[in-house]
C-alpha cells in the first residue's frame, strides 16, 4: 500500500467527485493501484484556488473508466472522505510539507514532481499534514469553544489533558468525524438554518443550528459538506423523518403536507419556500444526495414519535 497526494481542482473537467471517485490517466495507474486500501490527501493547486491540502479519503478500488480508453476511476471508500478543519498550505515558512518537494537548500523544488497530479508521500508527511488540518484535540476545541468559565474560576482551571490518538484512529472514529462534519457544515451556512434562515444562539453564544446528513452515513452517505445541511433542531428532526425535503432544483423546500399542519409550515419555513444557499457555492448540496433523500426518505416514513410541535 502507499499514501498519495491527489491534485484536485473544483473546476476540474474530469469526472472527479472527491468523496466518490477520482478520475486519472494510465500514467498514474501503478501508483493508484498501490494506494488501494490506503489513505490519500487531496490538494488544490495554487493556480486553482487557496485551499492547499484540504481533505483525506481512502481508496477502495480501481476500475477502468467506462467508454474512455486509457482513463481510470479510483473509487473512494464510502464514509472515508473528511475535509480538513483548517486548510493546509503547501509551504510553511518557505518549506514544503512533502519531503519529496524539498530542494537541497531547504526551499521548494520547482517543476517536475510539483506538477504531478498523483504523487507518493511518506507516512510522516501524511501524519504531519493531517495533524495540521485535523488537530488531534478538535473535539476538545469544539467543546470549549463557547463555554467560558467565570473570571473568578478561570485562574484555578487547568486545560484538560488530551490523548494524542494515532492519525488513522482519529480519521475512523465516528465521534471525531461528527465534530469535524458539524464544524464545516455550520460554518458553510454562516451558522444559519438553511430552511428557516434563522441564526439561533443560546445564552453562552453557542449556535443552536445542527448539521444534518442528507444521505445518512449508515446508508453510505459521506461527511462531505455537500452531503450536509445546517438546520435547526426541529427542522433536522423533520428532515430525517421525511416530512420535508429539497426539490430537484436544489432550492425549493418540499413539505409532506398530509403530515405537517399548515400552521406549522407557516411558523417554521419562509414564505417563499426557498432553501438558503451556503456562503460558498462549492458547498451546495450535491444533487445526487438530495435525490437519494427524495427517493428513500421524503414522504415515506410513518410517524410513530410525537412531533415536536404537538
């Protein structure tokens, strides 16, 4: 097995979908085959945008691209994709984070390996980049984010010791992934509910908006932000139970009117019935995920629990 860096552009002309597949030519087949069963890091080149290293995923298998000789698809292991909490630049203090890109004098090499869309990386480079993008104490950071102790107590409090878990354990632990997903989705929508448009915070300033998976993880949904919606607690509950959904146009809110009273719709949803877009269009819900929800969830679940508005 081998860990790789895969170059990806948001405006790619190829059939790349980072949490589903990676499209590549024959020249990279040997390296990609070696990576099956192992982890890769996605990298956005400087000319394409500012993200640098922006996500990790695991390669499940390689197949020939249907109808196109000489091209292949690396299929991503469902549920393995995870975007970095902080995007990581290629250079830190002028030095590359990939050892293979370090020039003899300590700076960065130019041309050659830096232009490769697929390149091998060491285990140490992988761990170092992931640590910068997905810190081992991310859960503690989130827990402490909005909980400030009174000044009278602050001097007596010591920071909780954080166990530095191995990188791979961190990437596969559900509780860690949930925190990372929640942070990215809520940030993508400016901490506003994508359906009501409201920004709700509790007395301590903590956002009450939640991060909903459009296609659940247990149904092979990913932790990519385009599989998420920032929703208030009640609307999240309704979305998961198929009482509301999103139409094919990706902006019209659907309502199961035979299950949701009209006065509830009027109280919870905007009069124009439109979904609030994320701040960055690249974070918009993927049409395939919304279609899955419409076909498998919306209007298809019989209510057994008492709805929160009852």
